C-alpha cells in the first residue's frame, strides 16, 4: 500500500510539507496542536495545504496538549479515519501519553507526531532533549523516529496505515527538528481500503451452529463493530434472526434506542438467563464480568454453578480473549463474519425464541417504568437522573453525546440510548478523565450539523475546562451539562463503605463553573431547581456558543454500582 508506481510523482518539499501531504492522502482534514517550535514545519504544511486547491488541513490549536491528543483520538472514533495530533518535544509529547493509552485500550485510530531535539545538538543538552520512544512504545501499535527528511514520506505512511488497520489504535512518529526543516523527497502513498483478514469459515460455521441450537441467546455488540464498519451487518443479523442484543462503547446505537430487540436495560436478566452469549467487537474485561456469565449467588461475585457458553468474535486474533473459557471464537473482518453467520443461519432450523424475547422485552418495559420515577424526580438537591429526564427528550437522533466523568456519567450509560451508531463517546476501559473537552472539539468539527453534548462531572471538569477557550476561539458551540455534586462521587461512596469515612473526596461546594465558561467567552448558568433544568437546556441549545448548564446535584444520590472495575 505504501509503494509508489513508476509513473507516480514522488513527494518533495520540506519534511513538514511531505508529512502533511501523506496525512491528507490518508483522509486527515484537521491537525490538533499546541504551538511549539519543534513542529513549525507541520504548521507550514497545513497553511500551504489551504492554498494549493486540494483538501485543506485545518489547524486547531488548544490550551493543553492532552486536549489535542484527546481530540485526535475522538476524531478517529467518530470518523474512522486516523486523527492527527502534533505535539512539541518533551513535555508536549508526555502530555499526550494518556490519550495514546486511551486509544490503545479503545482501538482508536490516531497518529501523534512529536517534535524532537535536533540531530546536530543531540547529546549536548538541547531544549527538551529526550528520547520519546521508550515512553510511548508501550501504549502504541507502532512508534518510530524518522532520522532524515527523506524518511518522512514512507515513515508517515506506515504510521497512518498501521493506525487504520485491524486492530486499530494509536501510532507515533517524531522527526529531529533540524530534519523537519530540511528538504526531502519520498514515495507518494497509495491509500486503499483497509479490511480485516478473511475469517476461518469453519469457525464461523461452528458459531452459527451454536446460535442455531440456542433457545436463549444474547448478542453483545461493542466498539469494534462500529470501528470495523460492521454496524449494518450487525443490525441485519439482529433483525433477520431476531436475536436480543446489548450494546456497549461505540456499539451503542448499532441497534437503535427503542428497538424491540435492544435489551440493554434488561442486561442482568439477559446475561444471567442466556444459554449462549455471543460477544462481538469488545474485550471480555471487567465491564463484561471477564467473560463469566450465568446466574450467580446472592453475593453477585460468586461464580455461576454452570457458566453460560461464551462465543468471542473479534476483528483480529490479538483481541480474542486469552483468559476466558470459550465455546468458540473467530477473528477477521467483522462484516464478513456477521454476514457469514446470517447466511448460514438463514437456512438452519432454529428453536422458537418468542418466549425468551418477550421475557426480555417485559423486563425492559419494567426497567423503563422504574427509570421514569427517577427521571422525573423532584428531589432537592437535584437527583442526577432528573438531568437525563430533561436532556434525553431534547436529543436529536444524530446528537453526539460525550461522557467525561465518574458517577454522573454512569447515569448517562443507563439512560442515554443513541438512535444511531457513532454518536456516543466515552473513555472506554482505560477510564481516563479529562478527555471530554478534546472530544467536544473533535465532535463539533466532525459533525458540524449535529448537536454536541458534553456530560461533565465537576471533578472531571478540572482537568480540561480551560479548553473552553479553544471552543470559543475556533467558533465551536457545544452544550456542556454538569452534574455538580461537589465531590469525587465515584470514590466517596466506596471509601465510606470500606472505612466508614472518606478523605480526599470532597471539592469546594457549589462551585460556579458556569462563570468560568463565561469568563472564557462562552455562557452558562447554575441550576438548583429540577424544574429549571429543561428551560436551561433549551437556552443552551439555542445559544450558539459554548454553554455550561451547571446543575447542583445530591452527593448522596450515587449510581447503583455492581462492579468497581476490579
């Protein structure tokens, strides 16, 4: 994919121009950065891209490198084209490491370009002289230093190709400062579709056989269903075979909210009552009980007497579980796998599952009725659920909802069911706070006509709220909704449970974060009355500026948790 045919003109120019040209060839339209002299040639490449008549690369500068990197990660998730962050040497790169780690865990395609002290000064104590590769290698698919300007074309092509190939993830390259300014040449990339490997047809047939025999199957559809462009195939399988489905991560919306076969609200009944669990495109980690399903004892953590058979389907061999006991597994292009299952099952005799489906639908209805009580709660202080009772009816089908927080965002996972795929962003299994502002920047650029809603815990806001300035400077209106319980709620409750007290868990009470947003050029308001949440949200959506609705919530109204992630 990276060779240049004899009749194709090589890329020439300074290394920043060449790097930007390669990024454009791979579909990049935005470069996220924070100004640094080590990477000035990349900026010049972006400026010149806006003058040559081709697809321009937009330059978006932020207030903290973590925001640039999280914006690139979110761009990769939303567009399925690698996001691009350009970070200056030393602390610029290390400030982006958390986003690289999040992308590695979530399988998000992104490329981080680092500055590097110049070759002609290396070893003499130049500004920010550090070898980045030992730091970033553990959290990337691929990391390389491109030592000369002539290495840049091929080296950048490799980074982008690796980032967008199964299993997707982050890659890293840096270029010594003196070489970044130098003129070079290199092969123009030949970019084509990247599809996963052809799956083992015998393994697909075995899995189809297990599904055909199951009376109470359930599908779990995760992030890689979206990332691998398999959302249509997944919905076909669900609908044509009438298979109940649970969604998580960016799998949310693959089966639209309100669909009769979406049983996420009946998750416990589905997981505990199933006689076959088929997990597609998500790891068997703490979010899925490490792949051990079936009815358990009253303690909740006890192993089921007879574990439910589990099938694991992944986009690449390295994503298949190595710790769970599997009835079957297969890896490869997920559309090919899911359509292969559908083709095989279409001609197979299967049991009547109407009773199982009805049971789960009744459980969903009962859960929804119970949820309605919380969603309409009139409690003072405000119950966090009431915020979602007001927000969810105001969300358009294509709204992008971003979660950045602990306890408050846990409620979002319970109450927000996207109508379309690719519309939900959360930190994934790495659980990194502070990703929200970068994701909001990315979402507003990637989806300019959609609502963009950032759900913030008051604790999480402290990591990145200054980047409201980025939203303002680049004219990126976003609705921010904060559940402000003046505490680290995810830690406060468990610490009290363990010790009978809590420390290091309280924040300043009722902080006016909306005034911070207003001082940075946005707008907002504090809400203490549940009846005023709806009108405040209406003002936020109508404002056309970054707007924070700061809702003071009850610190004792904690999310009912069944796992602490260990």
